[in-house]
């Protein structure tokens, strides 16, 4: 819930639009990792699945941030 309020605070800030959206993407990546770990209990999965889940979230998030930053 705190991360959602953090995103809302940045959405209403006076930073540039590009920077704001990239920060919100970064917060969304953090939230996705928290959901994987605590709600989906990825920590109980085999180590190779844990690594793949975290890589998937990280790579997808980085591509979103990079793609938006270059546009």
C-alpha cells in the first residue's frame, strides 16, 4: 500500500513526465517482486524457477523503462 501511495505522490509531482513514468515503472517492478515472493510464494519453488521469475520481472521492467526513456 505504501508503494502505491509513493507512486501516486510521484504522479502528482512536478518532475518531468518521462522521469515520473520511469519512477512509477520502477515502483511497479518492486511491487511485482513483492507479489512473487509473498503472495505467490516463489521462495518455496526450486531455485531455477525462482531465478527465472525474478529475471522475467527484472528484464521486462527494464525494457519498459528503457523503451520509455528512449522514446
